[in-house]
């Protein structure tokens, strides 16, 4: 039977010219496929190189070098009188107590210049750490406490291998005496690397070993809260009006063109707009997350409107016709049937827009969020900075320790952006409807 069918099937005879053209077309398709594979491979390769470069420079910022000191909290050393109130304890000479403790480990260091180098091995934040301990427990005065205090950034870089010990002394930031003192502390077990909680809990600082991202994280959080609270309802309302209620005429066409154009406007233009309107005209506080959130709202609105309109268009007309056929009004049809079905797509566009806003730095620079701010902001009206701006500030610092903190902050920001985009993809897959 099969042989009969094959015999009955007509054979197709192609001319040599047609066969040659088909062969050329197939070769072109294979070349195009190979070009696509090569392009994807190159993109993945360069992306991997970028991540490897950032991670190799930044992972060491998650650990910090600490030195264990036995600090004698003697009243004479602290320059304390008979009073023990908070004001007197806060103004005590804790730096002198830290220096005395360090010198007790190296009694042979007598010269003033050598003592200055020895004291420089400990971070200036050690005195503030001891101060906070005494203020929290005044009964420590008159006792001896063992405290792990942060080392100076140069000693930290030495412990992490970023300073080559084999280089000549005049070519490295740590001299031979400090190398010997570090080796002595290693023999005593009084210097080691620990997890750097300061990086995640502190604000900015002039000293790399005391700098953290928490102030920038809080500033970004307040700015994103303002952005989400304004951009999502306004963007969804604008999309609903344009897609469901607005008449189709030249005015709505002009609005749609302008929305598409606004999505392509450089972010620095929005920063200039915010500087002129929100700061100079309305007089809102400079460097405040509220102003940053307003500017980011203007930036993300076109993205949210376009995504929301696409989500509304994806709802089949049969849903609308069925709702109207059952007696629902137009408002009931939109808010009870169309909007719930389009909401996952709207949320996806909103999350992508928020992720884009989180990584913007240019408009925030224009409104003063580039200022050096140490304190953690307590609200959207207090001066603050943001994660991209904090990365910009650290990248501009000459210290080697700020290089690793810049890369570490980039790693944290990228992780958060990847998490937001992954959540958007999951949300789309989870609530996507196939029609």
C-alpha cells in the first residue's frame, strides 16, 4: 500500500536556477542563525565578565578587619570628674583610652612619630564605639573591657591582600614597622577579619571602614514609596481614560504621541525640571526623598501608562461584550471585569518602571541628593541620598577601600534590581491568561 502511495505521489522537478536560489536561501538562513548565536554568546560573555569584575572587586567589602584591645576605662584616663551624667560621659577622652590600650601591646614604641603610626592602625571610629558602650552602661567606668574595634582602612587592605607586602616600603601605604606590628597582632590572635555589619547598618563616612549603605537604602526606600504612591494610580487612571473613555480624535492622538516621546526623554531633563519647579518654584526642601520621588514619578509615568494600555488591550473584546450583554454598565464592565484581568500586566509594568527608577542617578544629582549625608533619614522630608548616588560618590573617592565598597554597593543594587525584575516575570507568568 505504501509503495502504491509513493508511486502515485507526483514528483516535483525543480529547475537548476530554482535549486540554486533555494540553496543560497538556506545558506543565508544558517548564517543568520549562526550570527544570532554568536551575538547571544558575546552578550552573555561580556555580561559575565562585567559581573565577575564587579564581584571580584567587591566581595571583600563584606568582611572587615578588627583588632582586639583591652581598654582600661579609668576615670583619670577618660578625664572624668565626680559627675557621671550623660553629658560628661559623652565628652570623655575615649580616644586617649584607645591609644593607651594600643600602646600597652607595644611598650617598646617610644618615639612620637612611631606612636603616631601605631595609633593610625586603629580606625577613628574605635573611640565612638567605646563611647556608645559607656553611654549604654555607665557602670563600665573603672573597669577593663575587651573590645574588637575596626582597623584603619590601610591595615584592612593589607589583611585582604590588596597591598603587596613584597613591594619596596616607599611604594606601599603600610611601612615596615606597621607590617611588623600587624604580624605581632596575628601571633597574639588579636587581629582578624569578621563580617562587616557596619556596611549594612551605617550611613556614609569619610573613613572607608566606617562607611555603610543603610542611609542610601533608606533614602531610596522613601523615594520609591513616593514614586509608587503617585505613579501607579495616576498611570492606571490615565491608561483607563485613554483606552476606554477618551474619544479617538487628534487631541488624544497628540497625547499618545507625547506620552511615547516622554518615555524616551533623557533622565537629566527631568532633573532640570524638578530643580526648576519643585525646588525653585514650590520651595520644597533640597536633597529630600520627597522631591526625588516626584521626579522619579514623572520619569516612570510614561512607562506605566504604556504598559497599562497594553494590558488593557490584551483583554479580549468578548469579555466587554459579555459584561454589557448581561446588563452591566460601562463602569461596572471596566472595574469588575476588564481591570482585574489587566491588573497583572499593569503591575508588571509598574515593577519594571520602579526598577528603572531605582537605578537612576542623574535626576537626583540635580536636586542635591549628592550631598555628603551621614545621618540616617527619618522621613521623606529629611536630607538623604540614594543608592546610585552613593555609588557615584564612592567611585569618586581615591582610597582603595572605597573601590571595594563601590563594587559591593553595585552588587547589592544589582541583586535588588534582579529580584524586582524576577518578581515581575513571576507575576506575569502566575496571573497570565491565555485567550
